[in-house]
């Protein structure tokens, strides 16, 4: 659809109150899923982030990279193994995880943001000891899967103060000198809390929380975190949504104003969320 | 026309390169004509300016106020008299000019910008001795009509550094302690030059420079200042356009990158000029 | 009287402890009455203020302008009407009030201070939304007479930090978009409180608070605010002094160290107040 | 050997003039060879760098990683192929190079420096568009081997100003959106020049420039860059030393005060170079 | 003993954790005794201080000067008289004390530090009214011997912020305009407390606190201030050690982390104290 | 003479243009002669300096101390010997000079300024290596009389930036580690030049330059430095005035705007010079 210049100007002006609302605030975006694979969606996300930076929003981009890790493991003849959705991570695997996340996915995102005239810097949990972790306690031995014990946000804040969008891979250093693989949703929630973020946005491949999983029209736009236990009991929150919504609840409990599950398959879903009254996806507060 | 959220996001993203281009730059807008009378247009201009401020453009708003001055003079039973388009300004008149411009029009614009969540401060040439003037030399005695002898832009820069849009009335102090009425287009050009502005935008009630005054489709979009003398000789630049285009030429000669004559009757004409490739009106460089 | 150079030097040196006492402190002066009409007194006040600025005192000048307003109203054939000393202010009148105060009186003071080599900036309650007001509740409908609901002193502080004496007209914006006329004494007291001023000085046309109104020798030099109710009951505080002294009490109650009623008819009365032990007029603390 | 406390103090004090000489200066260290493989040497290098940072020297650590790259390539069943000492780099290889350098070697060094109580940040040429490159022009098609066209040192300087040792992997972004592999010695020289470094130190696995390759006692301690052509003609500079010494000459020509080839097999060779009069290895100036 | 370069480097690296521990902290050194007389020891102290300054420690040097004072008094034919170890100080004597301390000893130390490439400034208690005092109350009239009533550390902090080592003579101004001689140990303790110093180091001519005064091997390395009364009762703390240890206790009680009595007769005793685990002398905490 | 409050205010206001003229400028005062001996004059000078500091003038006070030195030398039984007005200074003498100037006179002035509520710091040429000197070359061996080879004004500027009046004793460090006695007039001239001072004021015990030495009414108020040789030839400049006027000429030649010889026997002579049109004494430019 062709949009006339005057309409364009009107759209810009209508964005004003939203820009004013978020200027100077920190928004942590967990980037993953289709939005990270489809080239057109990827391009839209990069544009959204550069625009946010330009109007004065402090964006922090936390990314995953499951498919790329699996592909690389396959290349060296190693099969990916998962327990309850978590990757079993032996020493060789955590090495590959670190390389793929911090060396490939991360720096490729930086390169893309710079190509969109943004300013970006690629960091991981090891830089400035940003994330410290210990072995995740669980029934099954998952190897070098870690849980965060400390977040040192100074290096993120330095990056922001210098005008860069920090792009973050979620591997962390252990007290034993080892490296641990950290779930990116969880890390994003913890980082958002530490930065006193205004929003945590988790990009997923679903519309949001649906009352009836088969019907996207049953989306629940707003959920108070106190209502989550009941929704779990009713089975409305279940399956893959469970850990994601737990991250949202955790973030809100630790002081993040609002946490969102949005549909990364929709182009410019971040901007739509930020710059419209109705928003998109499901918001937790 | 209703615009879908995704299209809105796309419009925002397409504004990115223009925002990047002007962020941190100074743009002086001479505000006047219909855009200052029609309530809807006025509202659009205020929105445009607050948006520009928000995305990091330093806007300086220089305004006129002829109709309000005439109305007030009429109220005290005094007729407005003009010679070659310039108001004959006796002592009583210059008093009214100062009151109406610096006390009413100026502060009302400040109030309006603040109501649009902008930050604004109302100044005139007397504040911080911003504009110094002497009596304009002309064939006819025009009274207290002045020509600028000095511009001290510090108070404008202080206002910008503190985050306010400076709104400026063009009365100036003379070395004799008198106040002089200054043509607002001329003052805007001089201020733009002093601030090393990226752009001077003169809002008028015409489409721009037309090759055939009767046909708006004959608009000349771009004019090199070196071509102006020839256009004058051909009679294409004539009448009321003469002094306005002289201001544009003067501004460019003194170092302003580009000067524009735009049509204030078109809603959001400033944003359209800034945020589209084709622009609007006539540009001088 | 001719004063020898050595005596001049001695006078300067004797001013030292007073300068040291007030350097870096804020002093709000409400300027009005004869000191604003008589040219010689006016000149002395301007000198006093520039000197105070130079020795490091932060002066804030709040002014009235009743006579000029009445004169302008008369010019447009409108009579001034007062109820309990307050001007009945219809829509047309508030327009004139704003023009005369913010456009004429204010900017003329700025021009005068600049002519005395001071640095000044003319502001009103609309600039930076400094003063917000609502309609004054009173038995009689006074029209657009307002009472202050919010003071935002940032724009005053910015002006001071940039080295300008802020000169302030007391019109304020309402939440309804209207402009309200504010009593200048009241506004000065509120501004002084907001700025944690060291002193509020109200320039009047009386010697100070007199025990016997007919005898200037009965001046009461110092009054504790707790003694004011008794002085009112005794009739010593009455008539036109009532609202002025209420302002002093209000200012002191809100944290201003000292409030003074001084006689603006005495040349350099501000400096005499500041730079002598005995002071001048009546001090409230 | 046990050293008595007083002797220790004496050693510290004797380091004084050297510390004073380099405090506030930038020293670029190209880290590679044995010093990067042997655990004890590695540990000594990390200590040296943290000490340098602590006494106020701005250290920039540029690293290679040939052996790790070859190992990873081997793991995916790909053979390393070299032409004139340069790795032939197809698309799959450059991907591995980026991952291994920026994701593994780089972040492991950061982790190690942090473990030594240093502050470090891992960067590559893509971060903040630090290094831009184009395909290296050469007789043989080397694939994605690049030559630097632009260095943007701002991100390095930001890191230093924030108190981090920048650890840099030498992959660079092309104008075509591709990633190019850059020779680390060459990149270190260019970065040193851009930062107006006091010194460029290339850590190698040789004693320095030897007059007789078989006899380490024939080391040439100091070489003026103008003498290099003659030394080449005489065959004293030849083989693997050729490109390294070209880097030294290039750095000096572009304004680096001194360039050094030191023997990374000697423990604490960097400190010995900095903190003794005789230095170590061969110095070019 | 000749120390090899590699050993030197190792010594430097081993100092790392100590440097990291004290960088940015304030250490007040009371300088006196043999270390101030013996040229070689003096030289070592100067080196130690310049090194400390260089690695980011804020050193404050408080000095005495008893022997120089006695020598000068003798020169003018006046005998030194002491009561309980305190100099009886008549008007003529305090004059000499001030001259010798602030004019000779102080400035000579400054000159020496500057000769060691340090940056130093010589201050006394009169500069910036750093130390205010009144006559010491005591059984015997000691004349112009004072006790500190106020410490104004701003001038010391200014000196540090400007990069100078403050060298301080302990004469103080009285409220009566007189000058008082202050015990340097006491002054150092008070200054250390005011600066929230990490350490107070008193340089003496003894090993430390000895359990058996005749046997240096009985040194008590660490004493909790709460144990001091008992040690006094046991006679272990007695004689000349009494006032020195009282200073240590006073300093610790007022917030100084640790106070040390070290043996100034050992070369580089300050560095040995700071840069070894076992330290030297006796530490109070 | 009793001066009325209003007259006092008038005097203050009349000082305005002078204060405005010198605010932010540096004025170096060489203090000596009667003004340093007579208690009432001394008090007046202290007041003048504190006032100057308060109104924003950067005062630097350079002092002599001949009489105190002679008195001290006499006390130790040593006679003062002069050649061409310069003190013959053996090793023992220079020691006394340093002690008396830097330890007694200097700090006593600091104490006095502080007692007048000023902020002062006592420095000498050794502090921060402010003055470097070598032995003065002259026909007669004057011993440790030096001539300045370098001025490092940083420590003076640091003192000013921190808000202290620097009080300076003119002893300087030699490259040989010795201390040299420097003529205070000469040092003041060199310091004034280095600080790009607006004025150098030499306080003397004469009216100024007199055409007829016997008649104070023949004072020459203004002298261009180019006229000095002629005045010397005519014998008008002769005797003790010769070196003082040479200092003035030297200062002006090195860029000081104006140099003054004023009569320190007149109370507040500095303020009279600064704050009146006619000034006092003789001005060189």
C-alpha cells in the first residue's frame, strides 16, 4: 500500500506520545525464533532497534541461537540431545555453544545493526564478568548448563552510555573457570531486572497467551502476575509457554515494569507493541 | 484513511535515515501566515516541532504576528499603514508591536508547545541582547523599523542546551535605548546563519517558486542561489516572493546549508519537507 | 557629597562580610511601586541588581505592573475594576495583562538590565510551564484571576546557571489552556520558597511595618512570624499591609530564611538592606 | 630463587622511571605463538597485562589463533591450506575463523584476564565497525582474506576510557556484507598507528632479528627502519621474519614511536621489555 | 645481590594484588626519626612515596622535625626544654618551630619528591585553615603547644585531586591568631581519620611493639585495639611507645582501617609493609 | 568621616564597571615595603585582596621579606651584606632566607587572609617545581642568588581553580639540588607574564615615578614602555627605581597588559588603583 506524505507525517506525529513515554528508558528484547531466521523479519527487527536507539530508548538485545548450535554440532558429527527442552551440554558442546553464540550469531547481529547505521557492540557473559554462573541443579545431569548467580551490569551500562546497542550472548563464567550455557530467556529476565528496565520483550513464534490454543482470537492481552498460578492450574499456561511466562513473572517480581510475549512472526512487532495503545501479544505486569 | 499498525511501523522505520541525517543539527523555522491562524494547521506545526525536538533536532522557532498587531492597533483606534510591505512604526506602534509579539503571540506559542509535551521558552531580541539594531535606512521614514547590526546567539544556544525550543519574537534593542521592529524573515535568516543552521525553513502561503504563478504544477523544486539574479530578470521571482527569496539567498551565502520556502497551508509541511526525498516547496542551496 | 578615593575603598571593604554572607545564595526581589515608576529609583534598582549578580548573589526579579495595565486598558476604552484590591479580569483583560506584563514591562526591564551590563532573560509563568494555576476561589467572580497550584523552578535555575538574572511576569497557564493573572507578591513568595531562597524582599511604598501609621519613627524592624497574629489583632497589621505580610509569613513558613518589606522610595534600598547591619524596613523570620 | 622483602621493594622502586615513562601511553601487544599455548607463559602474559593496566598503561591486546582454527577445521573434516603463509579462506572457512577467533579464543582471553582481577572486553573488527576491509588483491585467490581499508578506533578508546583492556579478534566487515579474515600482525600495526601508540609489541617464537639465524647471541637489539631495506638485501631479514618486520616498519612509518619483536617463549617478556634499559628482542624505530 | 630481569618481572607481578588492594585508597604516613636523617633511608622513603602515588595510592606525608628545631634553637642560643617528652614552646620558640617545619623541612621534602619525579606540595595547618587548635591543657604550662579542635581536610583533598602528594607540617592556627605547635603523630592520626584513610603508618626507630624490649624476635605483629589496655597494664606498652600507640588506637577508633608502627631504619619499610603478606612492624586494627 | 548608608550603596554601585572589567582576570601583586610592616596598612591590603577574590578577580600575592630575613640573620649573629642592593647569600643565609620567607612570612600572610575570611594557600618556588633557577651571573659572587630559568604555573592555576589565593615566596630550586634566593619583583614579573595577567602591581614606598624626586606633585601617571630608555637617559628613572621599572617593562614586553608602581603607604592603594579612573601611582603599558 502506498502511503501519502501527509499521512506519513501524521503517523510520525501520532508516535510522539509513545516516544516521549519510552525516551531514556531501558527495554530488554530477547530475540529468537522465526524473527531471527526469516531474512525479511530479521531486517525489520534491526530497523526497529536502530529506530528505538535513535529516539532515545536504551535497547539491550539478548539473543539465543539454538538452530545454529544444532547445525554446527551436526557438522562435527555430534547429535543434539535435549532433556525437558534443555540441551545436554558436555565439554565439547559448551565449546561449540560459546563459539556459535559469541563468535557467529552475536557478531553477525552486530554487523547487521551497523549496516543499518546503528551502533552496536557484541558482548557475552564473560566480558567484564557480566554474568557469573554455577552448574544448574537438576534431576538429570545436563553438563555445562548453568544458572546465574551474579549479574554485573556495568559493562552493559558503559556500552549504552557510549551510544552502542549491547548485543548479548548468554554464556557465563563459572567460579571454577568453566563456561556455562545459560537459557537466553532467563538471562534476559535477570538482566532486565538488574537494569531496572521499563520492559522485557520476549519474541516468540506464537500470538501470545491463548485461552484456546487452537484459536488465535482467544488471545489474553493482559495478565496480572498474581493471576498466573490460576491460569497454570486451568491448563491455559502449559507446555512451552510455561518457562517463558515464568521468566515474565520473575522479571516483574524483580521490578521490571512490564513483560511481554509477542509474536516475532509479525513484521515490526516490537514497534507495534511500543507505539500503539492496543499493543500486541500478551503483557504481564 | 485508517492505517494499519504494521504500516505505521513501516512508516516510522522509513523515517530512520532522515532522522539520522538531521539529529544534532539546527533547523530554524520562520513561522507565519495561514499555518499560524488555522487552528488545525497550528496544531500540526506544534506536533511537528515537538517531534523534531524529540528525535534530537535543534529547532529554533522565529515567528511573526502581523494580523495580531493590526488587530490590536485597531482596538486602540490606530490604523496600520504600510510602505512597500513594511509597517510604518511610530513610537506608540512599536510599543504595541513589542507587547503583541513578545507578550501575546510568543508566550501563546510557548504555552501551546508545552501543552504538546514539548519544552519551550519565549525570547525576544532584547533577552540577553540577542538582537541589536539600528534604524533602517530607507527612502521613506518608517519610524522604529530596524535593521540588525549584531546577533548574539548565546542565549539561544543556552536554551537549546537546557532542552528548550527557543521561540523568538523579532524586536531588537537599539544603541539609543529604543526598541526596533525587525522583519521576521530577515531575522530568521540572520539567526540561522549565526547558528550555522543546517536549514532555514520559511513557512508561506504559496506552493513555492512557480514558473507560472497561475499554475502550481510549474513549481521549481530546487534553485541554486547563483541562478536567482537570472530568475529575477525573467520576472519569475517578483512581488512578495522577492524579499523572501532574498532572505534565502542571504542565509545560504552566510553559510546555512539549505533554505526552503514551503507551503504552510499543507498540514505537516515541515515534516514532509524533512522526511521525504522529494521534499516540498522550493529549496535554495 | 564628594567621597574621597580612600573612603570609597573603605566602603567597599566594609561590604566584604555582607558579600561573603550572601554569595551563592538566592534572593527573590518583588519589584513594584514607586521604585518602578521614578526613573532615578529605577536606575538605582537596576544597578543594585547587576551588582548583586556580579558578587555572586543569585537574584530573581519578580515584577508587577498594575499602572501599565490600567493605562493600556484605558487606551482600549476599558475601565479597571477592583474587588478587595484584586483586578476583575475578564477574557479581554487577561489578554491585555499578559501582553503588558510579559511583552512590555518584562522585556523593558530586561533591556534596562542589559544596558547596565547585566545579563537578563525575561520569563513568565508559561515558559517551561514554570507556574501552573487554577481559578482563584472567591466570593466574587474575579474571572481569570488564578491561584498557583504548581511551581516548576527548573527554567529559573537553568537561567541562573547560565548567568542570567531571571525577570519574571506572573501570568500562569491553567489546566484548561487558559491564562491566569497571578498576584505578584504571592508568586514571588512561592517562587522564593521553591528556590530555597535566603531572602524574599518585597519593595513597597511604605517605610515598613509601623506601630503608628502616622509616624515613620515607630517602624518595627524585626518581627517573628509567630507574632503576626497578635499584631493583626492589635490592628497594627491591617489594610494594604495584610496581604503583603501574609506573603512574608507564607514564605518563611515554607522555608525562606528571611522576608523583608522595604521602602522602594529610598534609593538603593536593596543594597542598604543587604549591606548594613541595621538593614532597612521590616524583617520577618 | 627466594627474594627477600627488601630486595622486592628495591625492584619495585627501580621500576619507577619506566612506569612514569609509560603511564598514560598506549601499547598495542600482538599476542600469539607459544606464549598463547603454554599455560605457564599464558599466565605470565595475563599478569603482565593486568599489571600494565594497573600502573596506568593503556594496553590493547590483539590476538591470532591459527592452531585453534586449524583444529576446528580438522574437526569438521576440512583441511587447512596455505599459500605464502596465508590461509586460503573459503566461505565455510571464514565462518569457522570468525567463530573460533571472536567466539572462543577472544572470550577465553577475556575470561582469563578477569580471573586475574583485570577488566577486559572482547571485541572484533565488526563491533562498532572498528575494521573495514576489502578482498586482498593477490596472485592466488585466497577467498575471504581481507586487507584493511578503514580503522575506526572509537570503540577501542571507549573501552579504554571505561577501564577495560580491549581484546581484539581480527575479522573485519566488508562493504559487501561479507566477513574477511585479517592477518593479526598487520591489524595490530594499523590499530597501533590509529591510536598513536607509544609501542607495538609483536610476540613471536624467536629471540628477535638474528644476524646469524643459528646463533641467538647475534641478536640485533635496535634497528632504524631506514636500515631495513639493506638488511633485506643482505638476507638477514628473510623468511617468516619478512612480514613481521614489514609490520614494524609500517607502524613506525605511520607514527608509532617504537615497534618490537620479542620472544614470547621467555616468561614475562613484555615486562622485561618495558621495565629494563636493555629491553629484550629487537626494537625498530 | 644482582637480580635477573625475569625475577624482576616476577616481583612486579607478585605486587599486583597489593597494588589492586590499595589503588584509590588514602594512606597517611607520619615520617620522622632515622628515616628522615639517614640520606640513604630518606632516598628510599621518597622512592616509596613516588611509587605509591604512581600506582594510584593517595599518600599524605605528615612530618616532624625535632632535631632540626633543636639545632636552630641552639643556633640562636636557646636551649630546648622538654616536659614529658613535649617541647616547652614560648613565643620565640613557636616562631622558630613554624619556620623550621613549614619553611625548611617541609619544602626540602617537597624539593626531594619533585627531584624523584613526583609531584608534591608543601602545606601546614595554616593553609586553608586545615588545622585549628587551642592551647593544650596540661599540668605544666607548655606555652604554645596546641591540641587540635578542628580539621578541615578540603585543602588536602584538593591537592590530591590535582595530583600532588601533600606534605604537611603540623603547626596550627589558634582562634586567638596565635600559632600552636602540634605533635605530628597526633596530627597524622587526626588527619587520617578525617580522610577516612585505609592506613596510618607511623615510622619509628623501633622494630614494633616488643613483648620483651630487649629481644626484637618477640615482636607482636598484630594487636586488636581492644587488647591495648591489657598490654599497658602488663607493662608491654610503656615509655615512648605509649603516646604512639595511643595515636594508633585513636585513629582506628575514629574509623581508620589499620594503623601501623613500622621500623623506619629498615630500607623501604613502607613498601615492605604494603606489598607483602607478612608486613612489617606492629599493626593495630 | 561617617558615610551614610545610601552613600555607601552609591559607592558600591559606582564600583560596578571596574568589577566587571576585572572579573575573571588575573592580577599579580608584589607585596612589600611599609605596607607589609605597618599593621593598619597590612590589614587594609588583606581586606583588599579578599574583596578582589570575592568579586571574581584572580589575585596572586608574591611577597618579599627583607627586614624579617635581616632580623633573623642578626639573631644568629650573622650580618646582612648587600652588593648593588642584592643580598650576598651564602649557604647558611639561603637556608635562613628559605625558612623566613616560606615558613614565617608566607604562612603568616596565609593565616591573616584566612582570618579575613579569605581562602589562601602558601607556596614557594619549590612546590610543584614552580620556579627553577640557576646561579645569577654577576661580577661579584653573590652566592645562592638565582635567576629564573623556568616557570611552571600549573600549581598556581590549580590553587586558583580550587578557590585559594596563592601566596608565593620566591625561593627556587636549582638543577643542582640547591635552593636559590630570587628577587621578588623579578619573580612577580615572570609569574605575571606566565599567567597572562591583566596587571602586575608592585607595591613600593614611593608615590610613583616622579619627574622631580623632591616633589610628589610631579608624578608621571602613565608611561609607555618605549619611553623608558629616554627617561633613563634624562635621569628621571634612576637609583632604586631602576630595577623596579625594569620589571614593569619586562612584564609588559612579555604580554602583561599593564604594570603599576603604586604607593603602599597609602591605605587601600590597590583598590584605589583598580576601582577609580584616575588610578594611583605610575602605570606602564
